[in-house]
């Protein structure tokens, strides 16, 4: 019998970008998919297929996946569990293979959000129709999201989930939408749900009470203890609505090093923590939100020691005061900061300065025509991002100009 595992579905490009007052450009979302793929993350929920301004970006990223540039990561779309959303999604993004269909399941939301439009029976009916239509439209894997699962009556949550399984759903997403669960309640509820439904469970938690990491790993433990795979939803740097979602690196460190998990609850072996430093720094720059100095693993103080006792102990043996090694997160290498002349590529760059920038990152153009084409794309990318491009973005545009052109445009 296959031993159940814990997988990561990162939702930065869907839930993270719903953080109030901030956003990501389509180039930045694409780069996050690249870094998440390098990190060995199982799946990226990369956007909203029904949203017009996402269409070209989604199709372009699926083109990268089809060309095995973004592989093996799976790119999944989020949509409401309605026939209309499914029809529109597959019309706009016909190569979509992985989807999560979401609908509210709590009495609070059914009564006070739907306002009579749907009742408990019709919520299940809508969900079943959406699942079947998604499969008919070409979806290879359908996850069903129970929004506000943590406030949903347990008997109804089981009924809803069994109906989703019968319709062909591969997983149920247990959403602690308001972050009101505790590690104790989410363990009990997901254990009951897993044992009753017997399909993999996604754990989607919010941080309104500061319990998001504890809840996420407690929910995963419950699924594994019940004999099914667990899929934890994360966001890079804990971005997300209100107080945020489960921070990707914190979840991975907790699964690797917290007492009772190490060696017993098995994380997807493809995960490569060495990408963490690069990924988190890039996301911080892209979002324009600084990483807190006390952020686990990647904060400026995560490996800093000042008090005499701690400094002495860490110097004698790092394991006296460090639970894990900084090298494991891709930290420790010196970072070069230019303090002299700096030629940058921007909105108004000329060809000579532009070519100088690319020479420094060891990218050569076959002729002036190719250089001019990339220059025009880089000029627009600076407008698109509204900030200077990082080296990896410059390299991406030079390597994939046709894809870059698509993600810089919008189709109504």
C-alpha cells in the first residue's frame, strides 16, 4: 500500500495577489511560477481563467508548460463551481488541465451570502454539474473547494464531499476561510472528513488568529493519519487576504523539523529548499513588501545572534541555537552590490546601454535586429512592472520573447 505524502499547492498567484493594496504584473507572476517549479512545488494555482486580463498570461504559461519549460509543476486555475464559470474558463483557456472549483458550504454563507439564490441542496447540485462539465471540457484533475469549511456543519461537509467524490473530484479543499480553526479543531474535523470520504484533502488556512502554520500542519497530519494524501496551500512570504495565508517556507520548515513530524510524515521529495532565499527575495521585491526580520528561515535575523550566551553557543556548535542550517535555504553566498557606474535597462533605454546590460548577464544577441526586438520588449516590461527588472526577468524576456509579448497584452 502506497504511503500517503504531503504535497504543496502554492496559491500566491491566486490568493496571494488578492492581498489588499498590492498586486503583481503578469511577468512577475510568470517568474514566481519559474521559481516555484525550481523549488519542486507540486502545483501553482496560477490565476483566474474567467478574468479577461489573465487570459493571455494563463495561455502563455500553459504554452511554457507544454514546451516543458515549466515542468513538472502543475498549473491550476481557480473558478467558481458554476457551469457559466467552467464554460467561460475553457473557452478562454482551452488547454487548462487542472482546476479547483469553489463554492461556499457554511450555513452562514449559504444563508447570508447567497440570500436565497442557493440552498444546501442546490449548492451540491451546482458543484456536481460544474465538476462534470469541467471534466467534459478537458480537465484532467478537478479539486473541489468547500469555502468556509471550518464553519460548515460536519454532516453537511461530509455529504458535500462525498457528492464531489462521486462526481469525479480528485481532492477536497478544506478552507479555513476566516482563520477561526485551532490546531485541535482542524485535526478532528479533517480526520473525520478524511475517514468518511477517503480521498486526498487540501488544507487552505488563513492567519487571522496567528495560527496558520500550526493549523496547516495539523490538518495535514489528520489526513495522513487517516491514510490519504495531504495538500497544503501556501503563499510565498505569507501573503494573502487580511492577515495572510500559510507562509511557504515556514510550512516546509515545520514539516521538516517540528517535533513529531521529522521522519514520520513524508514531504514530497521533489521539494528543494535551496531555492527559498531567491524565491522569497524576489517575491518581496515584486510585491513591494519587506520580509519581516524575524521571518522563519529567510528573515534578516533568522540566523543572527547577539546575546553573549547565544553567540558563544552558536560559535561552538551551530546546533546549540540553530534548528536548521542557513545553507539549506540557499543562504550564505556573498551578494554583490554595485557601488560605481551602473547602466540599467528601462523604459527609455538606448541600444548601446541595453546591450551593455545584457553583456553583464552573459546574454548575446545574434544581430542588431534581435537586440532591437528584445529592447522594445524590455522597455515595455519596465512599464508593465513599474519597477526595474531583475536579471532573471531580463534573461526570461531574451529567451522567450514570444511568450513575453503575450503576457504583456490583454485580450477582451
